[in-house]
């Protein structure tokens, strides 16, 4: 009887998960056909199929410039978030200082505080520093949002890491920088890759901060928002599809490079 109950429970859970997955993918069944529509406006189902909206995106310097700027901002944000977040995660996980738990909780503040409040605060600071409209200023602001993801993921990896391996390497005469580089970081690779992916995606898709800080130098999400307000045509669907494909590629790379860390370390 319990075996039948477990089988029925798994079946119900699988069915529910399938329905949720289908519900989440349902908008894609609309966006993808519209991006290939031959109509001059958003229409579903499309009367015909054409690549004209992808061609329009590629031929429009405004769209291409916004895309390149978003990639630059996301890349710099990822580098800064990883460069600051990984050492901070080590410090918060390994330190025995008084009040370290409070500091650990405070690192999550940027993802707890509403983005609009953070944007207003950063606008006042960036205006004094003359960073409004500078793409690297937007990247710095995005780093504040991405930093908690890095700290949380890398910290979780460190808490599950067996520190005895570091002690064994130290007992064999290895220096601590070499131990971190050859023993610790390779086994944290899934956490590191996931943190870098989340940092990149959170920056690439961020709209609210860009609305306050980007000025005339629009990122891709801000360009899409302005396009929806001013001129609605299937180009926006084509850009959305390209964004989805970019995230899918990033997920694939994360899955490819974020596994096998322990095997690689043992082999070396």
C-alpha cells in the first residue's frame, strides 16, 4: 500500500510540475511566432512568416548599440561581482569575528530592498560623481545587485567544502595561495560558474536601474521599454527571442563548465 501511495504521489508531483513548466513556457508559444510574423503589427496568430523583424533589428543602429552596451555592462558587472564577491564569501564563511553573522545578513540587502529605492539612492550618489549616462556607472550599480548572488552561492559552496583537503595540502608544504587556487577553487567551480551566470543575467535584464542611471546611453531593456511605449511592432518580439536564446546559451555553458570539478582536481 505505501508503495502505491508513493507511486501516486510521484505521478501527481510530476503532473503538477509539468503543468507549471507548461504555464511558464506558454508565453514563448506566442512570442516566437510573432517574431516571425509577416504582419506590420503585433498579431497572433501571424498571417504569414517572415524574417523581416530580425533583419530590422540587425539593420537598426539603435538596437545594436543598446545590445552591445548591455553586453559591456553585464560583462563588467560579472567581473566586478566575482572579484569582490568571492573574497567576501571567503571572509564571511571563514572569519570568526564578532558580528560576522550580522554582516553576512547585510550582504543580502540589495536583493531585499526594493530596486526603485536603491535606484533613487544611487541616482543621488552618481549625480554627484557625474556617472549618470556612463555605461560603466550602470555596471557599478548592477554590481551592487549582483554581489549578493555571488556571496550566497560561493558561501554555500564553501560551507559544503571539506576543509581537511586544504589542511592536507598545507601539511604537504603547499602555500595557502596555491592551495586556494589548486584545491579550493576547482571544487567550488559549480558555485563560481552559477554565480557568474546569475551576475551576468541579472545585469543584462535589469531595467529599473538603467532607467535612472543610463541617461541617453540606453541599455537593451531600456530600449525595449521605450519601444513598447513609443512604437509597438514585432521587432520587440524578435529582440525578446534573441534574449531568450542568449540566456539558453548561458545556461548551457553553465551546465557544461559547472560540473566535474572534483574529478578534474583529482586528475590534476
